[in-house]
C-alpha cells in the first residue's frame, strides 16, 4: 500500500485554519452551539474543507489533512483565548 504524498502549502498554513476558526465562531453564534461541541464543529469543518476543497482528488489525504486543519484551529483558538484572558487578568490588577 502506497501512502499519498501530502504537501503543506500556503493554503494549509495561512488560509484554511483561520477560515475554520471564523466559520466555527459564526456557527457558534448563529446556532448557539454549546461550548463542549465547538471543537467537534471545528474538526468537522476541517474535514469537510480538506476533503472537498484542498485534497478533493485523494480521499485519504483529505481525511489526514482535515484532522490537522481541525485540530490546528482548535489549538490556535484555545491559545488565543488563553493569552487574551491572561492579558486581561494581568492588567486588571
């Protein structure tokens, strides 16, 4: 079994992850998604974007990269939220 060659490109690093974060936040606001389901929403969006847009010619590569898209979006959002809360708490005292 040959594994597909997967290249990380500009799309992966600069566009897909922020798009997933933004769409996840819009979905969270519009549909009042509970916070425990927000990471799942980001993961599903990552898989959908990867399978149907980024890697539409290779399903396995789309699934593989979709997990990275989703989890990268989750991690970036969590890191940004933690940094903002820390900054606010530090400057509040």
